[in-house]
């Protein structure tokens, strides 16, 4: 029975936090499976690529022997965390111990409040008792609010034999409380002992996840402390994950991070994390990718409340090709950054156009796609603004230069001519060559490669190959097709 598109309100939301179809139409991306199976812990991808979907899927799944805790930092009190910066260590190490402490307290909450298998052996009982005593004495609860872990209102308390037994203090010292502001001076000792007890208590038959998302909030290329916090978290996660694996425990401290922010970070062990512990969320390209088509087919089924699978060509009339003899899928895909949220938005706009335009068709046809393009192009540009404004302060001026191009396809001379026309908007520090490189880094433009990646001629785009370097001497360049309508460009240059 054909799907009745007019009865469907939408195919889901572009934001994972507001996407009602997220869990029932989730696509098992390789990056998801790698973090789930404790193979990788650093999940990288462009905004909207599906990192938060993976984060939420792991947190929402209810399996008896799987325990998870998720951190998002939209309202996190960074000023408390910043006071835990340790001095006298290499700069990139200054936040490692504070992140270690936060991860260990998060795992302690799981062990004390969620994991009913505890203690899973006689040997782990004294470790669990030490954890409970420390957490309860310090925070007044076995289930403390993690956003207040470093609050000055709390004091580290070492009642009974915990401080002495952990060898933080000598028996004769009789120190039982330490102000939270002084945690950095003893954090390493506290973490070593807390970590030993926590790792010992992890049941090898269970799986444990402590996950961090929304780390791009507050991102700034000029604020060094932001970079140092992220570096500290990456190093702390690597340390805990490696130790847990050596001890035969199933633990992942997982980090979900925008790939452009990760590229911006500089620290000694970065390549080790990149090569051994990171996974990228790719769609329709790259190794082990999934397709946006299969993702949307799951959403068609969920939106229609269908018991049977619904294929793409049951929703889109692929008998009628788009311009350039492209299928509708390839036409729409080429106007995205190969991200789920882009394809979801485009399909939602096509649905609105289908309902608004008079038609006897039961499927989305060419007029619906063309009608949807304007609204979709506005959306894609707004999405780009959210990413680009902090890293390229003058991006609006550079976009004005693009608007002055005649068509999507252009040469470097065309760009320089358009640059001169808009020069009054620019500062003396702006340089056209650097502007082109920055526009390439955010995939507003691509460059033509006669040889291509596989031997054939093609346009090279940053969103498809994060490691690609910009070629300012290329013979031709192209504005991404998704921005054609919002920038008011033609598809082709007029012939002379």
C-alpha cells in the first residue's frame, strides 16, 4: 500500500535534542558500534553529522548490564572547574587531574546508585566501601550533582581510615578535610586511590560509559583555557580507557567533538589519539560509511508508522530525473554537507512543498524539490553561521564577495575581481588568498582537481576530506550548490 505523504507532519527534527524519531529510526553507524564496543573513544564529525544521536542512543538504551552517564555542558559552571587548574606541570597537563576526578566521581555514582551487581566479589567490597565513604562524606549524598562537583561549598572529607589508608596523609597528620580550592595540590593522590578502587569495582561482565557532548559550547579560537580544558579531557579519557582495558574492564570515557575544533587543538599525544582512538562520522563517503538514503528510509517508516520498510523511490519519483540527469537523491545529496540534519531538513521542505503545490502525484516530484531549495538554502547558510562566526570574524564580508560572483563556478581572477568590488567592506588586514582558504575550510567553496582522488577529475571539498589541503592555484573553483539560492548565484557562467 503506497504511503500517504499528506498524513505525515515531518520526518524528524534537525536537532537531536528535539528529534522525536531519533531512537526509532537510528542508523547503526560504524562510529556508534566502535564506541559501543569500547574500540574508540573520540568521536569526531561536523556539526549535524550525528554525534549527539550516538551520544543519546547509548544513554537511552536500557540493557540490564549496561550503565552510562552523560555530561553536557550548556550550563556547566566552568568557573569552578577552572579553579582546579594545576600549576607546575606542562600546560597541556594542567586540567588532566580535574577531568580524571570528574570521570571517577561519575563512575562512583554509577557503582553506588545503578549497578545492582555491586559488590560483585568479596575482594571488591572494601573498595566499594571506601568509595561510598568518600563520596558520602564529601558531598553529603551517594548521588551528588555532577555540575557542583568542584563547588567551593564542598570540602574533601577523609573520615575514618580513608585518607590514611589511601596514603594521602600520614596517620599522625590527622587531616580530615581539605577545601575544594586545594584539590589540585592532592588531586593526583586522590585520583590514584579513587581510580584503583573504581576500576577494581567495575564488573567485568558489565559495560560502563561516561560520555561528554556539547563541548563546542563556548568555543573560542582565542581563549587558550578552552583548548587546554579539551586537551585535558582527551588525555584523561585516554588514560582511563587504556587502564580499564589493561584490567579487563569494559569502560569507555567517550568524547563527542566537532572535527574542526579537534583540528584546532595542538598537543603532544594528539596523533596517537587520532590514529588509535578516534572515529569519524561519515555519510556517503569515507571508509565504512552509511548512506543518507538508508537513514531517511528508516525515518519514512517511522513517520508513516509502517510495519514494512519504505524505500526512497516509494517517496520520491525517481522516474523523472533532475537537471543534469541526476536522480533526486543525488541532486539533494550534492546540496548537503553529507549530514543527516541536512537531508532531514531538505526532505521536510520537500514535504511542505508537496502539500502546498497542487499536484496529482503521490510522490515528491521535481517541482517539489525545486520549490524546497530556497528554504533549504537559507537553512544551510544559518547552520554555517553557527560554526563559522567564531573562527572567521569577517566571514560576512567574504560571503559578500561570493555574492558578487556571476555563478557557482569561478576562477581565482573572478574572485579577485569580486574582491575589489567589495573592498570597501573589508579591513586592511584581509587578504583574498587567505579568505579563499578559510572559505574552503568551511566548505563554502571547493577546488577543481584534474587528477582527482581516484584518478579522475573532480572537485575537492573539505567536508568530504578533512585532510585535504587547499590549492589556491587551481584552474577552477566552485561555490557549494547548497548556497546557490541564498547567495543569488546562477548555475553557469554566461558564455562570451
